[in-house]
């Protein structure tokens, strides 16, 4: 493990760099227990048990960017879901700054480029009452990733930065830009106005809004038109004349041609 100390406009933080870990999420919890830092980043070149949302596996071959960003004391949030939305905006902005590409946000936390998944985000928070004691934002970006190394079902819907811009990029530089953006967008969540700004910005770039969607829940699937995202970050869907709210769930966008 190597500890690299970084000073940025949003403050000072350490990056703990590993060759290979089980999951940077798990490692972040372990390092918090060991060092009690308020904010830091864990970065690994590979993960052998990378975790995705809803207990899924996140395949993490060499060439991708895999990091978890730890932030203590976010304060009172309308909902922990706002962490995911802020992280999505941060990574979108980071990619725009870094290589001038415009990505779309798929509710709640996928980053797409021309309908293919470029990045996944997994946010885990420790909550006491209404307060977020700490949050760990896990980010996996297919950067110099050879898409053919991913399993078939993932490959069919994935893309990589290398395939989009036609060249390999420096993971170190992309990590610095991305981590700085995530810290910045998380800091917006500390005020009520900042939380509103996160939601409004997210809505402006969210391709789920206005789409026909199917929301996969644990026991059922609901289809309808995604009409809004609430101040708590929940998705509002118009289905069979009723307005339904989803705080979480897997969403599939239904293409016009499929209807
Ligand atoms: C998803 O789309 O399901 C979320 C994927 C999140 C993957 C990242 S990679 C870095 C961090 N460590 C993990 O084990 N998962 C997240």
C-alpha cells in the first residue's frame, strides 16, 4: 500500500493506492477503523470481489479506475439517495473536464455514453437518525478496459473511455480530477440550497426523465413514464394512471422502437 497526500481546492486528503484488493469499499471501512481520517480515497488497480449495486459483482480487470471515496459528517440530508446523485454529477463533470465528453445520467447512479454504461456508482452510508455519519462512494469507470474481458451480459451494454476517445488515458490524472469533483459535490449537500442545486443539476442531465421505464423491484416490475425526481432523489413514475415513487430499484429504459 502507498499513501499519497494531495492538496486541492476542496482541501487535503490522502489516496491509499493498492495493486489488488477484495473491494475498495471494504478496504475504505478498514482504513477508517485504522486511521480515523475524515476524508480519504482508496484506489486499486484490480479488485477480486468488486461489488455492484444490489449484491451484484463488479468485474474489475486491469485498465479500469476503481476507487472509493470516504467522507465523514455530511450532516442532515433529505435522503441518503442524494449522495448517489451528487456523485453522478461529479463524475459526469470530471469526465467532461478531463476528456470533453458529455455523458448521460441514468437514475439512480449509472453513467452512460450513447446509451452504454461507462461508469457505475455504489454509495454506502452510515446513518444515525437523520444524520449521515459517513459515506463511502464507490466508483468504477471502464477507462483503458478491454471490454472483451467483461462477461457477455455486461459487455453487450458497456463501453470504455478508450473506445470513446480512441486513446488510453492516465488513471492517476483521471482519479485526481474525479475525486476532487466528488468531494466538491458532496460538500454541496451540507446546505439545503446545495441539496436543491444537486437535484436540479442532476435532472438536467438525467436521460431517465421523459423515458418509458421498467423498474425492477425485489418482487415485482413496474412499467410507466418517468416524470420527475423528487427533492429526496426518488423517481416519480406515472403507471396506469397512478403516480408512484421509487426510492431505489433497477431501471431499464425502454426504447421507442421496443414499444
Ligand atoms: C453498479 O453499477 O452496480 C455499481 C458499481 C460500483 C463499482 C465500484 S468499483 C470501486 C468500488 N468498489 C467496489 O467494490 N465497488 C465500487
